[in-house]
C-alpha cells in the first residue's frame, strides 16, 4: 500500500504487525529494534491525533541494510568476519535522518556478504525467499531490503548500490528501486565495497514512495516536475543491454516500449558500442575491496563466503597506478555515453536481462552462480560506471514473474528520471 494511503492508519498497530511478521520471516532481518520502533510509532500517533504536522514517514516501518552503522552496535555487513569489532560511535547519517523524520526503523536486513554479488545468497544468515516465488532468489546484494518491502513488512527499505544492488532486488521482487547520483547521498557510516561507486537509496512499492524516502535521506532533496509522456524522447541502446535476454524479459520490455510509443513518446534505438568497454573499465570493486579486506582475508579467509572471497581476490596485485588508469578511462567513457544521450530525456533498458533464477540451482553450482551474477549486474552496473542515476520499476503483466524497466540518465538528472518514472508507472498501471 502506498505511503500516501496510510495517512490515517494507527502507526503503532502497523509497526506491531510488522515486527510480529518479521519474527516469522526467515532470513530477512539480521537484527530487530522492537522497542525503538514501537516508541517512534507511538510518538507519531500522538502527533497525528493532535493535528501536528509530521513527516510522511513518521511512525511507519522502514528497514535499513546491515552495512549501515547504528550507534552502539558492531556493523556486520552480512558477515561473521567482523564480529567482535568495536561498535559504531554514531548512527550513519542516512539512519539519523530517518529517525529525525520519525520513521520507525524496525530492523537491519540481510544481504550478500559485504555486498559483493547481485544474487542475494548468504551462507551465514540464510537467503531470504523471493515473496513472488519462494524457490527463487530475491536478488542482491540488498536481498533482505527487497524482501522486507515485497512481503509487506515495511513501507520502504534502505539499500546500497555499487553495481545494481538496489535495482536488482527491486526488479526481481516487483518493486520500485532508485539509485541516486552518488554525490547526492551521504555514504558515511557504511561498510564500503567500492568508494568510487557506492551509494545508498530506497526500495519501495512505488516510485512516489521512493521519492519520499529519497527526499528525507539525500543531501539534496528532489522536486520532480509533472511530466506527460507525449513528446518525450527515449534512447534504447542497441548494444550489450539486450544480449542473453530471456523470453519473459524480452516480451515485457517490448510491450512496455509499445505502450510508451502509443502514449506519444519517441523510442529510438541508439548505437552505443562503448557499452562493451564497461566490463574492462569497471574493475573498481575488486581493487578497492581487496585493499579494505587484505588483513581480514589473511586472518580469516575461511570464514568468508568462498564466492565473495574469490571475487575480492580479483583485486590482489593491483596498484594505485592501475586505479589511476581506470579512473582516466572511466572519465573518457562517461563523456562518450553522455554525448550519445544528448537530446534524449532518458535511457531505457531492462533492469536485468533475466527473471529470478531458482535458488537451488545457484547453490548447487558455482559456475551457475557466477553466470547469473554476471547477467544480473551487467545492465545496472553501467549506470554506476556512468556516475548516473536510475530507477527500476515493474513492467511485467500481473501473474508473470517480475521484470524491471530501467529509466536512467547521466549524473544529476535525478529529478527528471523520477518524474519520468512516475509518468511511466501511471501509464503501466492503467
């Protein structure tokens, strides 16, 4: 249910129900904050009944990803390796802003260990089941975040996104997920994956709810203009993003483009051969992650998820000069992509080219796991490399497995991407 429809709801009842159901939801949360969440809800009820103005999130259940600091506790980032480390001295700024807005932070959500995959499997705390089909993965790395919203436990969740970790679970669980331009969002108080690419953002049931959360946690709140789709120009890349696409995604994406065209939008396929270069340039995560994990790996590598350790080890042997060269190549690549997108209102593509794979198949085979991970990360990671912003919103037919539509743009086009997303969402809903 959209946040706007909860204006007259008793907050304490909502949060109490959320917490009770969270206790029964296996592997979704790594920690619950029962007393604090109920207190925030009760305070919001008093304010609401007395007619005082409150934030749209006041007293509503919200979850935060396990890599965000909460004062007084050790931040584990979906791992057991950090157990025993000093507790955080303060809440991460994003958490503090949620609390200041009166949100009832009900708990920390499970995630891929150290956020290093788009699959969502975690051998330490279990893998949250996708509410659409419990036999399938939820997507990652913000796995519990996506499930907490899709299962109706929270109105919104905070995830992180280094290569798609907000948008992948949003796409696979049938939700809206927003990756903002990195510079708009404070990332202090988080366990890093790649400081060059890391950002935080919301997962919610609709685009408008993502906007509400973004406006609370970002350094620069958005004011999207009201937009009609008629006359907008959308670029659809001819290269890379449609490779290895499955039939479910292809049909949903094609049908969505047809609806947009019928609404008056201009859909133009654009050659973007530079997208094929992204895989070679985008090696920041293993390099920067290895630098952070080097001593931990030396002391406790056997305690890591072996798939995560394997990916971190890809950065071993890299130098500061390697990073310098990659950053220079990235700058040139961004210039090429932005040039190709001039004159367009946004870029459209499938958020990911496949529907959610079955969990058991990926647990049984590292080869299947890494192939699924490659496909899940490929499209959304292009936007991280671009230093852009992107929204994933559902575009599948009712009853089908979820498929995400990506509406994306260059850096600091967040307000326009949000405005387009709301217009597209309205079109698809009707």
